[in-house]
């Protein structure tokens, strides 16, 4: 049973009482370690100590005094050995004897402080030199403190413990300063919020985007959801009260609409709960990323893919026929029918060149302002002209397209942007119609003194209610009626949504009976609305856009 008894806290390597190296040893043997120290000893997490002394008995004695308190001990017999161990050991404190052969403690200290990696390593000099000159030299070389031989046990433990704690606090402070500098100079925005989502602080990027200034200041009087609602379009809709109560991470997209003086801006906001800390009322962090370039690139790629599908198929087919006849030997240049096929080939190549040029212009549009780029839409005559040109370009019979314009207002956008929107929506109506002969209704009407509502309706199969939100996503494919088209409806609709949001508008889908009047604008702020269930067919895409001559205020 004696072997299972709790060991007594004594140091077997301490020299006998009265040793010239250690004083207070008897008291140290009699004093029980307190429970916290015993826990530290078991965990081995009190700190890492590198003992450097040429005398083995001294190193063993210091180990015996410190190891029971939980310190992890490393030893070096020479100064050069100590320097070589630093990278591997990463000590919290260095106990360094001054009087050593080959390289004394002063030289070790000088080399240590000449290396930027070890400028902040705490060093306790252990020396029997008590003259003022030696102490001053040690301090000038960067020593943190001295222990004079004979070393008092309690003083040794106290100085090592204090030095380790101060060193760790200093490193934590340095890490915090580095982190603060990194956050403050980050190109991303960071906002800290209390439980009610009031701003408790922000970095410079977030301050600029949110109009809070460019310094990390306390902004407790600012309610973030209200601020975002004033400055941005929020996608998708978010219930801030429910979010605050459930404390779940959430991601939304913020769109600052394009104005005549500023391009559209897209921000991704990730809201994450933070663990509670005593005395700190910060409960949330909002991370803001500028994804404008990504959105523009995506819009350009999507528009190019969609337009290639619409534009290039016909001229490529016209080229393929005469080329196949020639290459397979069914026709030669001396054939009587060759002039007709040659003219067809020339016409197809000319059309292909023209369509490629238009594709490049359309793709370039996604990188330029949608309002001022190219020709600006001025009146309803220009609006109707663009609609007829798009329909004709897609091969849709003019008699199948009906236009109705009420009032005098038109959307505040460029002609090329309108062409892109109608190309996608008319093209989808054609592609998904069972007989490829859709009836299309285009309606333009004032909504209020600042906005105009544009509706594009067809008599196709409609979009199921459960898919009416997904189809706005880039590259989403729908082949409900076996259309067999690779890009799918999502390419066109994601591009339309991108344009509407950039202009400061919104869009949604309704499945309807063809020819019925549209309903009200959806109440939520998301991209799509909940359609009214009905046994009907047809799709109505609704866009609510700022109007020309509507005296619409410029977006911030």
C-alpha cells in the first residue's frame, strides 16, 4: 500500500541545507504544493524552461525545483548548444549561467538578441557576480532579470513563474496587435454586433461600405438590419428577429444598385454567432466580402453562353450543309447547284461574323454601366423597336408578339441591356414551347412615380411553383418538357436577375393563365415570389425597374 500512497512534494536533487548554490531548501521540502500547482504539475503546462549551465549538479538542482511545479525542462551544457536548441525547444524562459567556458552567458545573450526571432525571449541570468558593472552589462545586452547565487528556492520559483506569465502575456498582446492590424487593413469588412444586432464596432472596409466612417469606433446607436435596408437590396429575404433568437449562422447577398455616378456593388455578408465572454456584450460578427468582380464575371459568362446558344446555332447549320456536300463528294465546284450553295455559305459566314461581333458586345456590356453604356432607352417607340428586333432575330413571328405600353415611361437602362433581357426571356419562351411557336405578350406600365413594371408572358407549360426560386440560380437547368437544351432556363433568368438588381429593381415569376393581368408586387424582398396555385399554363416574368422621367432618387 505504501507504493500507492501520494508522493510527497520534495526535491531529491536539492543539495543539503547550507549548500553554497541553494538556500531555503529545507523550507521547500516541508511546504506542500497547493492544489493548483499540483494540477499544473500533472498537466505539464506551466511553461517550457531551458536551463543552460556547464555544471550538471546545478542543472539537476534547478530541474528538481521547477519540474514538480509543472514546467517542462530542457538542458544545455554549453552556450552554443543552447542556441542550437532554441528552434526545437521554443522555451518560455531561458535560465542562463554567466560563467561558462568557450562561450560565456554574455556572448550567448548578445547572439540571442541579434536574432529577431528571439528578441522577446525572457532571459534570467544566474550568476554569482554581484558587482554593479556585470549587472549593467547584462541588462544592456537584453537580460530580463537576475538570480544571484546562492539561489533562494522561493525566489527562483517566483521569478520563473512571473517571467513565464509576463512572457506569455506579451506574446498574446503582440498576437492581438497583429490580428487587430490585419483586420483593420483587410480588404474584407468586419462588423461586431450585440445581441440586438446593434453595431459595436467595425473595421475600415466595413465602415466605408456601410457609411460608418473608416475607423474602428463604437457605433452602438446603429442598428445593422435597418442600415442595410436603407443602403442595399437584400437577397434573399431574412427574418432578423428570428435569426437573433435562434443564433444560427446565415449568408445573404447585398446589392447596391447602379446609379449614374457609381457602378453596382455586390457584397456577400456572412453573419456568425460569437461565444459569450464575461463583460463583453458582442454576440455576432458580420463578415463582408466584395464579390462585385465575381458577379460581373459570372454575368458575362452566363450572357455569353446564352447568346451563343441563340445566335450561333442557325448560321452554323447553314455552313454545315454545303461543307458536308463538298467534303463527302456529293457536289463539286462545277456542279450547277454550287453557286446557290456558295451564296448560302457566304451569307452564313457573314451572319456568323455579325453574330459573333454582337456576342462580344453583349458580353462586354456586363462589365460596363447598364444605364449609360451605349444608346440609352429614351421612349416607348425605342422600346417597341428593340422588342420587334429581338423577336425577329430569334425567328419568332411578329404576329405572335403583342406589345402594350401604358403611360409614357420606360425603364431607365441602356438599349443593349434591354436587348439582353428580352433575348433571354423571348428565347426561353421559344425554347420551352412544345411546338416552338409561342405567343408572347410584352406589357409596360407605370408602377408609381419612380418605377415601371415590365411583364413578359408566354403560353408555354409554365414553371412549377417549387422551382420558381431555383431557376434564378446561375446554371440551373430545367427540362420539364424535354426541350433538350443544355444551358436551361437558369442561364437566362440568372442574367435577367443580375441586370434587374444592378439597376436597383427586382424580379419575380408567376405561373398564370395566358392573357390574365398580373398581380401585385411580391411582399418579400427576394428575387422571386410565391405563385398563386392554379390549374393553368404560361409563365409571366415581372420586372420592377426605375423609370426614365420618374424622378427616381439616385442610389447611394
